[in-house]
C-alpha cells in the first residue's frame, strides 16, 4: 500500500485541527506498517481500533469548532462525518464477527477506505471551513503555557480542553481535578508558600491519584484494553516517582523544598502532557459508547 504522508497542502490553518490531522496520518501509517509487516494480527487490530476511535473524537472536536465559528455548511459537513462513522461502525461489526484471514481482509478494506478519506476529505471538504476559523491565541492542544519572568514567578497553568477527553465522563472529571490540584501548586509557589504548597499537593495526591488509577485500570480491564498491563506499569512508575518525591520532601530543608517545588511542577507538566494527552488516549477507542 502506498505510503501517505502529511504535507502543508493538507493544512486548514488552525493548529489544533492540523495537529489532529497529523495524528490521523501517524495512526494510519502505523496501521499500514502493521498490514505490510510480518507481525502478529493483533497489531493490525490494535491499529484499526485506535484509528477508528481517534476519528470519532476528532469529528466531535471539529464540529464544535465549526459551530463556534458559524460555518454555514456545518450540517452538510456533519452528514459526511456521520456517513464515515457509520461505515467504520459497520466495518467494526464485520470485524468482530470475522475470524482468521477474514479479519485481515476487513482491515485491508478499512485501510483503503481511510486512505481515500484522508486524501479527499481533509484536502477537500475540510478546506471549505478553513476561511471561517479565527486563529486561536494559543493552541488548545497545548495544555501548559509557561514562562519565567524577572519576578521569578511561574506563569504556568493547566487548561482543560476536549483534546484531553477520553470519552468517559468519570475519567474526564478526575483528570480535571488533577488539573485543579496542579494549579493550586502553582498558586502556592507564586505566593511564596513553596513548602506548604508542595506538602498540600502530596497530601491531596497521595489518595487521589491512587483512586484515579484504580478507576482507570478497572475501566480498561472491563473494556478488554489489550495494553492494560503496559498502562498499569506506567501508573506504577508514576506512583513510585511520587513516593520518591515524598521521601525527598521529608528530608529537605526550606531552600531544598523550594527547589523541589519547581521540580514537582516539571514532573506534573510531563505527566499531563505525555500521559493524559498521549497514553490515556490509547484506551479511548476501546471504551463502550
């Protein structure tokens, strides 16, 4: 199958949508690699499910953006989205009923269908709403806006957007709570209350993160997410790092605690940006509607 690569000709002039389209190209490339390679069939299945799930979330975001900017052909565009979703849903049903080589054949059909869609829809239909989009002051897919001024304060905040959604209300609410806890840490640092701020964060997180991970793992297991063990291992690694920070905090003097507060902020930035925005999105396609 011919490789499909992103180029600026596909850009709609909006950083969030362009980033999502690039992610679609990336997921499609992984699916192509699995189809063309000698690997086990479950790799094709995983690529297929991830791509289908991402398409659904992307359409939801794109439609909200078109509505926000009063795109006059929203309904027509939404109808095209619905046809694509229905087609993918039918492929999914056929795939679930199929066995052996029939599964591989269905994935091949899906790949051909998606390749045509990526080329025709993004480079054609999506270009129609491009003139109506006002460029955002900052990309919503960038959760952290960070700068260090001469005042020494951190102007860092975590802003929730639908790009972080995993399609499950309970998990999304828990993630929003984590955003709020981090912003509380930033507020404490900027007010000069590093010591109390860090201690407060760990008191809040000690139980909250554990409960959140437990709920997330239960959901993944219930929906037969194939990457469950690997994801749980990442959760365990995060908990281990937090425990190490806690031990360092208990042994630190006041100056060391101030330095530790900034280090913890960096840890949260990486976690939110790489885990919630990336790792958590991998189980999204497996969640039942």
